[in-house]
């Protein structure tokens, strides 16, 4: 049985050290058959981009010709090789990990990455060339192109750029002025891409660039306007990530029996599936890194992991939350409410961002799509309807929503608050702590906030607070978007005797306080009806509550 390659993005290592590989090599053929030779392909963080660029690198590398059968013999492309296999000198750049604290550290970091890549290039292919550390990054690139042309006049270079936007995204998150300087007409980064474009006229035959968002494309395209963006091309929707079929095939190889697969697949689907990058009919895909983490933990300990998201992945996505702060729209909170509530947003996805113009609602929503916080659910009148893809992303959304609401209410929910809420619900089936936190938010929000306040805000606050209870599965009308209880909190592991809680919410404005009894009766009837649903009535230890909010007062009744 092959090993699970969680955290490994080196294709050669996967093949030589007996790791399992989900074969994506048929896309090498598809890429090569495109009329365009300079390709841009974007996907969210932790989606297998680096592994795919490594797959391309090993396939086209002229010095790996003797290892072709060993590396690709069992793959699609090994059985269907293209005419360009092992025919290029690979010049690879990876711009992740650059120190963006200041303009100087950013420029130096970018230059160091370029220098390191060129030094590796000349070492790999025996090119006589002195890398002058006194040169700029663009001058270094131009110099190596000239040297290569003189020494290998009949050969070509394949340039691979991984994480092209990583440092730019980091910089944009906290220093938009410095970002603009780097990618402006005279900026260092833009000049570098101008040189790369010039290289296609002499020694560069093909280019493949990956990243997360087209955040620098608009600024760079005047210097590099030859790239074909296939991010939302139907033909490449499943090029990264796992399809359900690929996931099942992997579990079969890992000798997970059919009964266990049926138990695990709903968990994998709920937490890691749901991504679709093309408005046309296309299969939804799973986040590959998250699936590999889950299966690695499951094989190691023979049980579903307590933490469904690896801390490395969670922290990486959480860091991207700062990108959301660049939205200048006053409707940001409304956008968050609509997405978490399951309404979804119909939008024209922006293909190129221009930070000099600013980020309005359309750009903000598009950014959420590129970061993986939203995905295409369907087509609506020629536009994309965007929704949250899965529970993991919903949890991260919830944390961000609570962060925004906490800032508005000038309060902070401490870890001990969540611990107390978790213990109270799990052991006694009580919601006192949850209601206490809700009451704090309501009492600290301003009158201006209440002008646009409604029942959904109440549900969202409680829903997002509950999403932090990692021992529980949180279901709601918000999430499933149908006739369902407002909030259902059920233990993930029902064998431990933890309690379950079901809550129905109602909201009244201050002038409607006289309708309190009427609303309580309405809520009571609803929750009793929900209690007869097939998937609810057999839940052991279920306690039911109605919660009526009148302006900033909360009335709780156990049914």
C-alpha cells in the first residue's frame, strides 16, 4: 500500500518514494494542445498548485529524459506521451515566503528569489554564467536569457512561476501604497515581467504561472500581456483538487472497506467538497490538501480526526482574512450576512483587479471567490451565483463575522467563553452562556446598527458562535436553506452521551414588544413540528428552546 503524500509537493519524491499519486497528467496533454503557450491558472491556497507545477517541471525537463518511464510510466501521460516531453530547460520561480515588512525587504526578497532560481538553473544545465548580486531582479533575468541564447542557440526554456502573487497579496493586505509602487509603470515587479515577455521573442517557448488571485494582473498586463487565463475554463475545472471518483479510488487503494467509505464520504463531502470554478456545467471538486490530511490522520489512528482541519491549513486560510479588509464598500457586513445565510450572491466575477481604482462590492465578492471562501454554485442570467462551498469555509466565515460584530460591539469573546458554552451544552443541554453572549452583543450594538437589524442577524450571531464548538455538528436553516430549525447543535460523536440542542429564533423591533406572547406561541409550534422530522425525532438528549429578541432584550423558553 502506497503512502499518503500529505504535505509533499515534489512530484519526483512522490514517485520515487512510493507515495500515492492522484493522476492529473492528462492535463499536461490538454495544456500542450492549447494554441496559447503562456498560461495563467489560479486556485485557492492549499489546492495542489505547487505539486502540479512540479509535475510539469519533471515532465518537460530535458535532463529527466532517462527517468521518464520511472516517473511517468504508470500515468496517463506516460502511456500517451506528447511530442514536447523532456525537451526544455526548466527555469522555475516560487515567490512565496518573501518578507513584506518594508518596501526594501520586499524588493530584496523578490530579488533573492530570482537569484536563487537562476543559480539553480545554471547549475542544473551547466551554463557558464555569473549571477551578479549587484544587478536588479529584471537585469538578472535579462542577462541569463542572453547567456542562454549564446550558449544554447537551438534550445528553449520553459518558465514556471509558482505563487506569483503571494508576496503581493501579503503586501496589499496591509500596505496598498507600497503594493502600487511595486507593480506601477516603473515598479520592480512590473519591469521583471516585461523582461519575461521579451524572453518569449528569443529563448522562452512556454510559460506556466500559478497563484491565488488576479490581484496583480491588471497592473502587470501592460508589461506582460501575453498570458491566457484558464482559471474558469470548463476544460480545466478539475485539473486541481479531487473529484469524488478520484477520492473513492484512493480510499480503495488505502484498503478502506466499502462500509467505512460510506461512513467517511459524507464527512469528507460536508467539510472539503463543493468547489466549482466554471459557470458552465462542471463537477464539484474537493480540496485536495484537506482530504489528504483527513485520510492521513484516519489511517494513522483508525478513526475520524478530532480536528477536521489541520492547523497549518486553518492558519493559512485565516491569514487571508486580512485581505477582506481592503473592501471599501459600506455593504461588507450585508455581503457577509447574505453569504453565511445561504442566500448567495449573483455577481460578475472580476478577471483583473486594479487596486488603484479600489475595491467595491463586485471586487470584494470576486476576491472571496478566488480565495476559496465562495464558489460557483450555478449560473443565473449569465452571471455566477456564489455560495460558501463547505462547512470548513463556513467556520472560517463565522470567525470573521464574529470578529466584525465584536468590533462593532466593542467586545471580545474569550476562549474561556467558548469552553463554558461547550461544557454547558454538552453536559447539560443548556444554552445560558450562548444567550449571555448574544445579550452582550445586542446591548453593545449602536442604535444605528439596530436600524438595519433583523432576525437573520440574531440567527447569524448565534450560529457563528456555535460554529466554534468543535465537538458539535451545527445545522441550520441558514445552511440548508429549506424548512428546517433555525439552529440544531448535535454531537459529532453521539456515542459519548453529549446533549443536543435545537433553537427557534424570532425577532421583534422595540415598537412591536406587545407581540411577544404571540411570537412565543408561534416559535413553540414551529419547534414542536420540527421535532417530528425523521432526522430529528430520534436524537437522544435533545433539548428544545425558543428565543425571542425584542430590540436588545432576550426571552428564552424551553419547550
